[in-house]
């Protein structure tokens, strides 16, 4: 499986704001996640539920910008800026690097988020 093609496809879906769809399509069932705030998920279903909850709390998407993606072997790193207005009147502005480890089937088995600011 061509990891660069898979990362490009996944990043395109994320850039369109379809974050839940990206997880459903590209995550392996046993995929784990971790972020710079100490949070994480232990499998695909937990990540889907987390992303559905997050997406449901967004009032407006002001912008999602995909800056770059690098691929080395079975690891990719994608740089994004996310700008959201939330339903609780808060604002989210994330500039982050998303590091993914892919399996031989072209599925994400580990995703980690780094604050790029």
C-alpha cells in the first residue's frame, strides 16, 4: 500500500472538515491516539465517538488549512491549522502537526498530535 497516497487522501478529507469520515475510512480497528494535552483513545470506535462529539460542538468552521505532509516509510506528518467557533461561544485555533503510523494495509495504527505554535 502506498502510504503517501493514503496520507494525501486522508489529509484531503480532513481539510474538507470531514474528520469523522477520515477516521472511519483510514483508521485500523486497533488504532490509538495521543495528544499534547495528555488525552488519547485506545481504538477506532473510541476515536469515532470522540470526533463525533467534537464535530457536534462546532458552531462554525472558519478555516481548515493543510500546509504540508511529509512521508518517511510508514510514518507521515501533516501540518494543519484549524479555526473553529464552538457552540459554547469559545474559539479554537490550533496549529498542529499530526503524526501517523500506518500499517501495511494503508490504515492508521497510531496518531499523535503536536502543538506547532
